C-alpha cells in the first residue's frame, strides 16, 4: 500500500525536517525534485536512530505556539503547528508551547522546549476574552518573535484573530506554506499563492507541515507569570453550554465518535442500536452503501467523506485503500473483523478478531450493565442519576 500522504498538488511545497518538499511523480521530493539521501537510506534499512535535542544553546528568542488540547492530547493540526515552529527556529531560538487544557503527551517529542499548561481552560467552554488575556500575558512574558496557532474551527483560529486585533499585530491566516523567511496563502480561488515575510501572528492551515521531526525539544514545564483567570469572569459573552444533539444527525466530518459498518455487518438494526447507546455517529463502507444498507451521505472513504474522529470503530470492514484514505486523520481506530490480516488491521490501534454480530451484542450488554451499575452507585450516594454517553 502506498504510504505517502496525499498533498494538494497545487501547493508548491510542504516543509519537512529535510527541507522544502514537492510532489514529484508520486513521491515526496526535495525542492529541486531529488529525494533526501539520508532519509531514503534510513528508510531502506529500517533503522530508528535516537533523536537528538534540536538545540542546547541558550535561548535568545522565542517562537510561541498556542493550541487547545482535547482530553490531554493535541490533534494532528496542532502537532503540525508545533513542528512548524521547531523547523523555523534556529539554534538560539526556543519553541514555547502554550496549551489551553491538560497536556498528557510528551512535549519534547512534539518539538517544544518550554511548555505552559493552563489546565483551568476547557475546550468545551466558550471563554474567548479569558483566553485572549492569557495569550497576551504569555506573549508579554516571552516577547516572542512569532506566535503560531492552528487555523481551525475549534477555537484556535478565533483566538489568533482576536489576539492580533487586540494587540495590533500583523497576521496571516490560513497559511499553506511556511519557512523561516516567508509565509504564503492561496489567492484567486487557489490558482496562485501570495507570499510575504513571516508576520507576528501565523494561523497555519492543516497539512502544510510534516509533524514528524528527527529531533526533540527540551520539554521543560514552566509556570506562566501572574494571570488571574477570575479577572475576566465578567465577560461580554455568556457560555450557555453545549447543546446535546442526536449523534445520528451530526455530519460525519464533524463527528468525534463514529461507528462504521462494512459488508461483514449482517444485523443492521443491532448495529444502529449500538450506535445509539454509544452516542456515536454512523458511517459505512462503500460496499455497505452500494448494497443499500446505508445512504450515500454515510459513506466513508476517498469517494465519500473524510473523517477526523477521535474514535473510529470499523465493524466488518476489510480496509480498501479508498476507505483507509478517508480515516487517515482519525486519532484512534478500532477494527472488528474475522480476518486478522485484513488491511484495516494494519491501520487500527486495536483489532478485535471476532464475529461482528457477537461483538455488537456483547458491547450492547456491557454498556447496559455499566449504566445500571452507575445508576445504583448514584442512588446509593444520594445523588441524582445522570446517565452519560459511553465512550470507547
């Protein structure tokens, strides 16, 4: 199977640790069209060398990266943004990572030299003014030459724009090319790119940087200077909370938890019932859609929807190349299949070798028992019973 990541062919290059890379006859080539010899040799011999520290010199400058975490982890877009900062930085420049929420990952492996964790902030809460104040306080502490944020719809892009407006900083949004000298954005309906020097605030588009780094950062935890999160409690915005919606009505592109059925699922009703008790959106392979079991809008794959779920459970899906392309950005993939050598098993983080009907029935029963036990424990403690969605 071709493991080279698909990149928009109209973009001139993507930045990697080996330099600027172009798309050359289906291969990731260097800016002059040649392959990096050392990378090719390492790949050929299959060896994994220990990663050195990017720099050990005293820091004279800082590139600041700000991003929201989700359950203690950064998504791939945020990882690319940290990698972009590390690749831009010279030997006397440190990369500081500011995380809104908890961070349970190794910040050094991401390429960060300093990490500031603001566990009091919750990605699910809407507090733009507090976040802008926190970012401004961190910027005042580090005086960064550049501030990088992922340009997404989960809060980072909004935060970057708000900060730039408040600070009167130069900004470039949805940046598709970046290096130490310039950034580029699409213009004229993606028919051309416009370049400029790197501004103070960079909002990076997804896929512009290879997050795999041949080095590590220092990963030192730091406390931010005095910043009172309660000081901005009297904000102009009031968070009304998250509105609960039927998971089956959520667009697959926006779903965080997806259960998907393939040709190996014979009891569609039981599968849909499991999705309901899990609170998961429903997806399907092309074969299952072609067989009439699901509507075309449920199809996952290169010819269907590309999804970015935190959890993706594939029931009875063999894993054709087109389907794997559609789930390449999912964080955790679980496969349920009778064939342990199916292509989906190579992509999956966990593979359950078993019958899909039996597995679906077992999961449904386990959820029912867990909810019953939770209800009994709540009643014993004298608390009102609240049944929450179960996440795998």
